């Protein structure tokens, strides 16, 4: 299942949802939340799991349910704190495992992603679409050339490098600021 | 070394496109030149970031698709849970405020009741117009004819030659060729033709038409039609919220036209609870077009607008589609499968439209 998850497999995701979401949902609702909060939190937890599964070095030492529950619990506590709705008597009936490392890693990654997304926004069009087409949608250079109206693939490639260098500059400028 | 060349080399190295000799040379170069090594690790880190971001994005989209699907199936007994907890929660927090507010609301409703009733008397005179374009003018006919000729010359399937006297919009409910439109669009039509963005025309026949809800479902009967996959939108069973931003695609002209607006009331003409009132600019020809929210869910189908008022448009609620499908299943034993995975969420509007365009059809006939 975790391999399926790492490969972004819809079936694996659906199974995990079906088996675990109800527990998380009732936990969130019991602790001052709305069902929609449960969807948000669960999604975030799935992303943590996804990153873990992708890293390959992940050995689940407890049940998946427990693991997800622990992560959701941390995420929810955090959200409550942020909104000044902290509820000291937060209910914990299920067993939990420590997930501090995951949380830390996840937060760092989130920050990096924000940086990258910010940088992508800043470089403007057509650079943004061009880079997205190549690096995210994995389109080939000839395809990109015709979609963006470049005369040939080499031309598109040159453009892409120009864009990439700009993006890199922006990204690292911010990245080093943060450090 | 040229920087572009170096970057190119790094990318090929990472994706395993280098042959052994080149790889060795590259690794050697890295070892011997600290500057290059620096660039390589920096660029690798950067590309990792970019790739991770893209992977996470597609994963997120997949997640939302699954979530929507399960929500649509009502796996988590959405309704009672949501209602109860929300009410209890809000009640506990705002008990006192509610009491005060209720008192004030009582007073206000008392004073405004008279004013409103006065207005509604006038409103009885209002008429609603269906949004089918019956007056396709001469000029468009000519254009059509020319278009037909051109199409006939280039495309293989023989297209029925006929003069349409109405034009409206429809969209796919099922990739195997079921199209949703309005009942008033097709009720008097002898021949119906649907046309996609590319201009391919297919003959179609109504298999369901309900003049009360104004919902009709057509089946593309043309053998030239090939099943299409990946309908990007889903159909919620729940009622959309006031003020939700919405948009539509339709054929008030020969070309597809985009329009956006918002949900202005949860009921339609004369309090009709089967439809919404929306505020959007539409014209004859928009009838049967999908009303889509920002997440790419089809919340309704455009049907009519109030003649005497500007921007008062009515749309049939999407849950009526489910009722229609049940009836079709019962009467004709045809199973229509609505799409369950939404791939429009989190895309910007331009991309959403690009994905949508192929599934919105022009409905013509005479």
C-alpha cells in the first residue's frame, strides 16, 4: 500500500481514506472542529505519509491507523493553537506514537515549497508556463516548442535555460535569506 | 564551459540519459573542478526541489479527486455529522449573541415585511425567457453553409446537411455519449445535432426530457462518435452556497463563450427549490450550459432568465440530474455513469477552461 501511495496511485489513496478517515473525522469533531477541518487535516497527513513513503527509508513500526492518527492529532493541535482555540483537554483515546521528526521535516519542506512557488510566481509568463510544462508536466521539447510558438526545439531549449537560471537566482536569493 | 551546456549535462546525468563514457567523463570533471562540482550540487538540489513540488502537486490533486469521489458517494455520512456538530459547536460558542440577534432580527423582519410584499406584487408581471437562440440570422446560415462545405471537403464522416433553427449548449454527463441540456431546447426539435469545439458534428436523440425540471438528456447516436474519457468535472448532490463564484461555458455565438458570476439565491423563479438564481451575463444560446464552481463541480445547468430584470438567471440544481438518471434507468434500463473524479480543483481558470472545452457541446436542430 505504501509503495502504491508513493507512486501516487489512486486506488491506494482511496483505500487509506476509506479505512482511516472516519476515525480522524470523529476525533476532529469531538475536539472542537468541523468536518471540513477533518478533510484538511487528513489531506495534510496524507501528504506527510506520501513524503515518507517516497523517501524509501520508511518502516512503519506501528499500525498505519495509529500513525495517521498521531500525525493528525499533532496537526490539529497546531491548528487549534494558531487560532487560539487551544483545548487543553484534547481527547486521546487512541494509542499514539511520537511523530516529532516527521512534523519538523514536513514543516521545512512546506517552507521550501512555498519559496519555490513564490519564485515561480515572480518570474512571470511565459517562463512560468514553460518551466511547468517541462519540469512538472514532463512534456518534450518539440511539444513545448509548438505549444509556445517557438520555431524549433532548440530555440525552446535556450528559452527554458534562460528561465531556469532566473528562477534559480530568485529561489536561492530567498533561500539564503531564510537560512 | 558554457553554462547552458553544463546545466544540460547535469539534467541528462540525473535522468540517466548519459552513456557510460560520458558519465565517467562527467564524474571525473566534477572531481577535478570544485567550481563545477559546486554548480552540480546546487543545481541538483534545485531540481530536486522543483520535482518534489511537482510531485506533491499532482499527489494533492489526486487526493482531492479521491476525497470528492468519496464525499459524492456519501461514504462518511456527511450530512448528519456536519449538521449536528456545527450546530452544537456554534450554539455553545454564541449562545448569548444568538439571543440578542434573534430579538433584533424579529424587530427588523416585522418592519420590512410590508415593504417586501409590495415589491413582490409587481414581480408577478415578470416573464421568464428560455435561453435558446431561435433567430440564427441569415449571415450565420451562410457561414454555416460555408463551414459545412469546408468540413465536408476535409473530413471523412458524411455530415447531415440541414439548416438549424435553434442553437443552445449541452455538456457530456458520460463519455460514452450522453449529453445534458434543457428540455425546452429539444422539445420541438425533429433533428438534433451536437457539435464539439473542433466542429465535428454528431446526430443525437433525446432519451429523457422533463418539462417540469427543464432537464433533458441526449444520446449521441452517430456512429462516428468515439467514446471520450476523462470528464474533468463532478456533480455534487448537495446545495451550493450563496455568493459562491461560478462560471459557465456556452454557445451564445458560433464560438464558445466564457462567462462568470455568482450564486445569488438558493431558489429559482417563484421560490422554485429545484433551481438556483444566479447572476451572470448570458444570452440566447447559453441554455443547457454547465454552471461550475471554482473547484470544478457542476452545481447546475443554465435554463432561463427573467425578461424584465438584468442578470437574473435561473439554473437547474445538479441533484436533479441524479433523479433523471434514476428515471432513465427505470424506464429504459440505460445506465449513465457520471464522472467521479474531479481534475479541475486547484487549477487556475485558464487551465480549467482548457480542460473543459472539449466536453461542452453546441446543440443545434430544427
